[in-house]
């Protein structure tokens, strides 16, 4: 029997007599443990069966065989599903870690032997749209042996079950002993930006109090806000003009680019807009310091060559040159003409 399965079963049935333990270890088949894990995750034999492409009765039989081998119930059967018992919860905790170890080892072997290596990236939607997608074709051309799967979601990554190798999150991820997390950029800040046409004819940089003359676009899920910027740099401003309220950075930047007002966004995201002259910094470098974007990798996958290449690529293009913002922040007295 596979050593991983022996370790899994022995953790849950260490209290058995020797003969019982031996029989349990022999009967704790991989299919039975897979059926148990799926039922635990879904809380239902029927949904577990769909995931495993077998019948619900086959799932029930596999779990019943496992319960008989262990001499204890793993689930309480309810009308609308199943509820794990204390023993079931303990077994699941061991299975989850062990299956994760097996998955990591299989990926290591595949990484060394397969010509085409797949790396799954989970990214905050705006970072994926603004940074990753435009640069992905060049990365794939430079790395023909790597295939990339990109998931643009706002949820926290589940490295244990989703198959995610690299994650870019908006907001600091929860601390975990098995995960390495680092800022995408060491110089991230939040700056007001707008279309050059919006300030055409104005002398730049504007004094902070002039914020009263412009519509303000707010990202409702941002780590900072116009209220924070105004409180710090323009406390005398009593009646700012509120504009659009959106819930994605790429939408607020698009609105600003199209002249609908000013927005305040991360330098990680506005970099390209400033480089191409689509946006300018009307108030110079009056910024709020905030680290919002983080890059996370399971420590068990850091040694994989393909994962390392993706991490190096993301950190390389995102840790921008501060000179970009010096060029986009006009010197005193410069007219605000379109670029």
C-alpha cells in the first residue's frame, strides 16, 4: 500500500488494536479517501459523485467501507446532505495535507520531465487586465515551454485545492507558514490622476485646494479614498464634487482617461497610463503611501523552474521605475496641455 495512504489512515486510527489497525490500513483505498474528501468538501454524496464522475451510491459505499474499516462514523447523515463527525474532521485535516504533498511532488516531477509546464496564476481582476494581459504574449514567446492559466478573481487564493501556483492579491494575504508573500512593488503609492485634456489650460501642478473644481471618481473597494487624500493635503476643501462610484480600478482609470473626472489609484496600476501620456498627475507627487498588491507563492513550489520564471517576470515588470512619476508630475508653472 502507498506510504502516503498508510500515514493518512494511521493518524486517524492510532487508537485501534493492532489487528483492527492492520485491516483498516488495508481497506483504506485511494478511491475511498478520494470519495471521503469530495463528500467533505461538498457536504453531499450526490455532489461528490458529480465531481468524481461516479454514482452517489458508489460514493456512499466507498465511505461506508472506510467507516467500517476504521470502526467509527465519519459523517452524520442528514436530510440535505452529510455533516462530518469529529473523527471525520480529523481525517479530512490529514488527507488535505497529504493530498497537497502528493500534488506538489507530482508537479515537481512533471516540471522536470514535461516539455510543456503549466503555471496557474490567480490575480486581482484589475492587475490581470492592466498588467498581465498586455504582457502575456511576450512572456509566452520568450518562454515557449511554459503554459499559463490566468484566473482573474477577487477571492483569496486557496493554494490547497485550486491548483493555484502564483497569486497576485489586492490587500495583504492572511499569514501562512507554508506561503511566501511579498509586495509586488516596494514603492507603491496612491496618486490622483486625470486625462491631460481635463486640465488643459490650467497651470500644473495644481494647488490641492483646486480639487473643488473637478469631479472625483471613487473606487469603492480601494484601500484608500479621496476623503483620506483631501484630509491630508486639502483640509480646507469643504465641498468636493462627487462623481462616479465604481468597484474596479480598471473602470475608474478608464473613466478618468475618458475625461469623466479625477481618480486616485495605485502607482502599480497607473504606470502604463502615465508612460503613454493617457493620464497625468495634476497635483504633482502628493501621494498616500500604501502597499496594496502582494505576490504569493507556496513555499513548496518556489523551487519549480516554471513558477520561478513567472514570479521573476511579474516582479520585474511591476516594480516600476520611479522616474515615470517624476515625468508625469509637472514642474511648477507648467501649463496643463494635452500630451
